[in-house]
C-alpha cells in the first residue's frame, strides 16, 4: 500500500487543525460550470443574428475574448459579461481550441453567461482565452457589453502554440537531444558524453558537469568524479561568481516586462504577488514515456477518472513495489538538485527550468506538467501559498520560505515528495513553523503500520500542531500513488478550522489570513512491521534540507 503524506501548517495562533494532502483539487474542486447552465445546439451556417436596434451588418467568423474570472464558488469564466442576442442565436464556446460545449441565451435579452460542457464539467481556468464561434452574420459592431473585469476583444484566428523560448539566463540550454543520452547523479552532477576533466593536473575522461554551471549557462565545467570536483571547488566557484556579475549587468529576461497585477480587482490575502506572463509549456523529448494526461487537451487522466469515487486500495505486487522504489529515488534526486537552486535572487521559473532538465535527463516525465492543464513541471509555494504554486518570474527574497513539490513519472509509476526551504536568513517564526511541520510529518510516519486507522494519523498531527500553536489546512490531504498520480486512499485528519482561498489562476491555494504556510511530503510503502520511506534522503541521516540550513 502506497500513499503520500503532505502537511501544510499556516502560522496562526488559534488551536485549529486540518489535514494531510494530495493534489486532489483536480478531482472536482475548483471546477467551473453550473448545473443550471444553458446548453443548446450550435447555430446552423447562414443563421441571421438579429438585434432590436438596426446596426451595420458585419461578417465575422470568429471573435476571441481574453477574460478574467472572479472565481467565486465556481462561477462562469465571463461572470460579469452580459450578452445581447436573439433567442434563436446559438454560440459554440471553446477554451484554447477545446470544445467546451454550446450555449444559448436565456429568455431575458440581457443574461449572464452560464455554460458547461455537455459531458461533464471542465477545470476552472483563469485568464483563459474564450472563443465565441458562430457561422453567419450579426447586426452590430460587437455582441458583448463589456464591464469589469476588463476584457480585451480582438478579431482573428486563434494563434498557434509557440515553442518554448531559450534559457532564461545567458548561454544556450541543454537541448532535449543531448539530455536524452544523459543522467543526473544523486548529488546533482549531470552525466554527459565523455569529456576531458578540467581539474588541474587531471587528464581522465569526464562524464559529469556542474549543475550550477548549467543553470548559469557556463560552457564546459566537466569533471571525472565527485572527489575531483570537490578538490577544485575553491577555484571553480569563482566562475559562478563571475557569471552572476555578468548576469546582473545584463537585463534579466525573467524579470523584464513583469505584470504583478494580472487580475485587476482581486484582493490578495497576503503580500505575495504573481509575476506574469508565464513562459509557454515546456517540451518533453518524444522518447520519454508519458502519462495518459500528458497529451490530453484538458490534461485529464482517463485512468484516474475511471476509478473516481471508488475507495478500493490497490495492494502492489513485488514488481510494482520495485518500480516505485526506482521512481521515488529519481524524484528525490530531482528535489536535491532543486534544493541547490534555493537562494535570494533566483526566480521560481528558473527552479522549474532546472527541474524540467533534471527530469528529462533521467528519462522521467515531470508529472505536474499538463496535469489538468497545470502549466509547469513542479509546484513552488512561497510564504502564504499552501500548495500548487505556479513557478513565475518573482525573484526569491531574503526571509522567504519556499516549498518545492516534485513528482516524476518513470516506467509507468509516479514518485512524489516535497520539502520547505529557508531562503537566506529567516525569522524565528518561520523556523518554528517549518520545524513543527516536519515534526508532524515524522511523528505520523513513525505510527504508520498495518491496522492503524487513517484518522489516527490525523490525531497525531493535530495534537502536535496544537501544542505548538499552529493549525493544519483541511482542504488538502494525503493520497495513494503508484501508476496513478492520485488515487485511493485519501488520508485526511479533520478538525474545525478556517477557510483557505485559491488565486484566480485556479491552482494557487493561499491562507485566507495571509499567514505563512509550510509543508513536507514523503511517499511511503506500508510493510508488515511498519513503513518504508521511499523518498528519504540518502545522506545526512535522511533529514530534510532545512535542518542543514539552520
């Protein structure tokens, strides 16, 4: 039996406790559409679209509207937009070329837009491109009466998806073709094709490259072994310093033309702001095995949907257990590489880029990528973000706390873990929050064994959280994992508690009071006598990275 533990403790002084986690938002939370949505047939070609007032007639085949949703209680995407049309008028709604169903007006001339997909609801996405497509003609310059939030109305065909841009830092990134024949070792050195070692006095064949040099775009930096790399670290790190100085002098593509208010009118709960626009979806080499949702237009996992609502827990055979051990070890290696990136000035977009390269170098697919249209290869949650934070262009600041959530897919199995890191010098409150969260996780893990009830794990978490004046988020819980990203069982630990909130991007969950949140996650194998931590660190006695940062 395999499941992942995930804890998220917001810094709050009332003694409330909530639960363990999972990326369960995709299983029905934060969806859009209403049961009473109007669904009708599309307009037939040549249909005349009438209005009461006479206006010049225009022939338009496509109207594209980029809109912002309020996101309140799963309301429709264009919540504040009202349509003016005749009852005989029908439109087809699309999201990024995905057919989301057809809609028609209600009996009133000015009616709020409500729609749903014919066969079930689709994920709630913010800042989406909504397309109204109708054949025929209509009277008037525009059938929409635009109100807040502001809309950008443009006419023309949908743009084609662009390929991802080059590396965010100066210097060419590793191409997918070069990564396809490489692997990364546990301590972050990238195994490449044979080169000559660059250490003084060493002429041996080198197959390792410094991961920091890859990030900074420094060419070369090959070494024959970890020992040789460590002996030359004092001189080698000067290259990093010089590259940083050059990068500081040149414009940083990550922070140039940044929009920190992509959702006008939205009230943030804390000081954190998104830094848009996001980079396009990263590409994964074609020779890497992909989960079923990787190429799905809505990122839907059909295998998970088949088992949706069932509580049957799968007991893994020995060969599947071995597959889980392998993928969890690879996931740990990727997280250890991401840990090397965490420092002030680095953007979470750069961390995501490094994580993506590390995954593809190990012949792994980054599981979050396109999972219900999640746009990145990992989740990065800063300060008040509970989970599912989308990597963006915001530079990390001294005093932040950052959670990096890594899941990889390899040979048909998912491996999932996350840790919270200190960014620079943090205050005592942040240290206590992170330490308590980690202690909650480890105390619960110590109690895992055959026969224990899942609710007992929640009691352990609640007791320790209350003793340290913290509360546990209820909305997210532990989950089963193996060939499916999320499956039974769910591992909750409920208590009375306050509400969390989701940003208009449909993913980023934040504390409603703006207090900071920390989280840790391991994938566990339940054995006859207890459990095995499959995602445990192989060094430092298995402790989390933040302990060595203290």
